């Protein structure tokens, strides 16, 4: 399901998470609702609020088409996150990724297209599992040298069209 904004400014996302403590080695899916509000990701399961479950088991977040101006810090703590879409928001810059970002070794696809990004942090090099990065339709005038590091780690697709990039 697609996320939608609430009157209080939170973003609601419905999805599935895997409870690593469940019988069967964490393969029992639980329906969750995720609210992204500033620096906190909340998860509501059928029986209680378990933010740790989301950080441990969520594999995909689609928070596109909202009014986000910053990436909630808790997103970088989602240790199994493979796909993150923040397209069509109001992101003008990404803050430095936390040194202990758990997302670095699992995130395969990052969509930051159709924002107003002017720059990227060098710490993006922490996203060593990244295979696809979409930066199209932004206002980037230059790329950090960290992009070369990502290519060395296996970045296969880098979309940069419709930016303010100039040849070196």
C-alpha cells in the first residue's frame, strides 16, 4: 500500500515485517503500520507497539510523495532494509549518515528522485550493498567522490538525468 500523510504531519505506511523472535527462524510475517514522524519510526502490530520489530525486520519502505524535508534517523537503524524510496518529497540535502548506520550492508535500492537535493554527503559511501541509486530530477551540481567507492562495491545503476551537473 502507498503511504499517506496525516493531518498531524506523520506519514503512515502499511506493510509487513518479520519477527525474528518467532518460531520458524523469524519467517512468520506480522502486519504492521509504520508512522514516520521526525526521528522515530513506530510500529503497531496486532497486539502492541514494537518499534524494535520494525528496525529489525522491515525490508522495504516507500515514503514517496510526501512532504518529507529530512530522512528520519530511525530509518538508518533498519538492519534488514533493502529498498528505500524517498522520491517526490522536499529533501534538499541528506544529513551525514550515522557512523553506526545498520542499513549500510543491506540497502540495495535507494530512490531519491524528484526532490530538491543540492548535495550528497560523503558518508553515502557507507551504503556498500547499494546496487541501484536514483538521483534523477534534483538540483545536484556535483557528486561526492564517495560515488566512486559505491561503484567499486557493486553499484550497477546510477540515474542522474535532470540535474544541474556539469562535465569536470
